[in-house]
C-alpha cells in the first residue's frame, strides 16, 4: 500500500505522526499490524529516530519483522548537501545564496541583462540554474558588482569553484529527475 500525504494541523512530531497513522490504518484495515512488511522514509530523525522515530514506533507495534527502506533521493540529497557545505568551509555556498539575493534586487542590472537571477530555495534542483546564470552572465555581473559593491565582489577562487561545481550539480539534477519518474522501475 502506498500512502499519500495527509495534512496534519498539529505539530509534526514523531508521536503525532505515528498516532495519525494508527488512527488512519485501524478503521481502514484492522489487521494491518499483521500485514505490514516494509516502510520507507526520508531518513530524517523524526522518521528514523532510534527511540521515538515514526518507523521505530511502527515497528514496535507490528507482528512481523519490517524491512526499512530509506529513499534513494533523500540519501543523494544528504550527500550533495554535505559535499556542498564542505566547499571552502561553507563559505562558497553561503556566498552563492547571498549573492543571488543581492543580484535579484538590482533592477538596473536586471534591465540591462534582460533576465533576473533565479530565486534561492533550499532545493538542490534550483542551485543548478542559479550556477548556470552566474556562468552565463559572469562578465556583466563582475563589471556591475565591481562598480556597486567592490568590497564584496566574488573572488577568482569563488568563480573557479562555481564553474567546477556547476556540471556536477546539473548531473545530480538529471539524476533526481530520472529517479522521480513515475514510470521508473528499479529491480
């Protein structure tokens, strides 16, 4: 059985999620505790915590051993996040995000380029287009930045990292898209 997301208007603690699942399963099929054989999660502590994680609580209330599956996309996401944060001691990514915010607020630059810097989000799939924007418009960005805030112009080392990381992030984004395809069957 595959569950769809159910809106929770309460706090997203492991106990609340577990109680909601039990309240959902009990009336749906009262013998679910004897039938549950596997669970998938995103690997967050709320889900997999050793003492009170949702999966841990579910496993303690069922009759059979349960296969725990950790979503491949979330595993990749954690590896990418860790690797990106290690670049230049987190300074590279922090500058990239703040630089994108600065560029989005520069109306004159946006008008002269005819394009706005992609918006910062927490998703790695948005990092790829942002880095591509930096690469595609580097000359205009550098000239503009040197005249408007010379003390915070990206260093040559920052640009080298940006050009080196961009193809890797694009490859990761392609992998995310492939793994999210509804028709994908992994055997």
